[in-house]
C-alpha cells in the first residue's frame, strides 16, 4: 500500500515539474513572474532595493518593473523607458 502512495506522490511531483517546464519553454521572456517574494529588485526611479513580494509592480510591453512606492510607479508610467 505504501508503495502505491509513494508512486502517486512522485507522479504528482513530476507532473508539476513538467507543467512548469512547459510554461517556461512556451514563454521564456517572462521569467520574472517566478521571482521569489524575498528576491531583492531595484526600483528604476529612485534606485532603492525592495523585495519582490512587497514591491509595487507595473508591466509595460511584457516587461515587469518593480517600485518601492506608488509615486515612483506613477513617475515611471508618465515617462516610460524608450
């Protein structure tokens, strides 16, 4: 009985690994959506580092930008990168 449970758990883990690999393969340019919440990212406006989990995000042309505050995000949206 335990062998069946172990096999089912391993198959479930394999399923999730294959599913994520397929997502990464089908959309390689969007790897930022898998950032861990404690990953440090730099605000492009004031150059402050914040954690990805607490940052304000804005996506422009499939590129995600992280900000320390709504003011920085608003400033960035008014004058986006070229």
